[in-house]
C-alpha cells in the first residue's frame, strides 16, 4: 500500500519550460489536492478535485493547470515556468471532502532558473 | 479571505522542556486539524478537533479547541529530540467544501 505517490521527486527547469507533476493514490479516496510550500508560508492550496470529474481553484492557481485523469490520478501542469514557482509541491488525498485527514505524498522539489 | 494565524514561528527548547504552539482565526472554525512535518518530510496528520472546548491527548501531546472555536493550541510536555519538526494547524470553515487553511507553522528544535 503506497498511499500517495508523486513523481518526480526533484526537477530543475529553465524559465519558460513546461512540465507536469504526477500524483497517484491507491486508497480509493475521492478528493485530491495540490499544495505548494514556500519557506515561512505554510502550505497553500493551488487546485483541488473534490471528486472524479471536478476541479476547482484554490488560493494560488495562477500559472497552473490540473487534470483529474481518473479517481487515482491528479496531475499539475506548469505551462511556462517562472522563478516564482520554485517551491516544494505536495499532492494530498482525502476519503471524503469534509472533515477527514489528508494524506500527503513525499513532495516534488522544483527549482526554476 | 480566511486566515489562520499561528505563533510562534520558531521555538528552540532544551530537551525536557515544554512547548506550546497557538493558532487563531478571526472567524469561527468548523473543525481544526493538526499536522507534523519532520525536516525534509511531508505533513502527517496528528488529530482533528470538532467540538467547542474539546481537549484531546496523545501521550505527551495535548490539543485544545477554544470555547468559541476560534483558537486552538498544541502543548508538548517534556520534549524529546523525536519531537523536532514543524507543527501546522489547519482550519476548516463551514461552507468551504472542507478545504484546509493552514497556519504558517511553528518550527520546533530540541537541544539534547
């Protein structure tokens, strides 16, 4: 039982490049989330998917797009990376939208030069 | 927008000393959750508080939810080096689809 798996774990991009961060969960959870974590800023919600087939913007969605590919997978895409998007990205999942604990992946450490 | 304020940002203690972190919201919370993140790791769920005035204990950790459901605290008694990490509170507001609003965290270091 792997829980929440994120790939890649590390990535270095040049400004303007694009990439997709992958996330998959094997817990049959309905809801999935993408956060970014910057020093001293806590975790900020980028996008979420309350259930398969739906996605919604979080607190900091600009510069990102997401796809809920199926119940297991939720990807985050940077179309044109900017240095301000250098961060650690965490994917999380939860069984039901309300009141359940979130389970986090190990994170993707992304640097944009 | 809704915000959860958490203090202090950093806390350095000697092993065996107590530690407390506080969270505050300007508006009433529905629930509050607490997470721990070890250095280089990911957040791990500790506990959820739901009821006004609720107190829950996990070994040396005591969690409280205020009577007005606007504040919460985590107290660790007699810290150990294994307690090192960043502790986050995360508030849930009614009508928010249950999304978590994280505090900025308190980074705890423990000197042996």
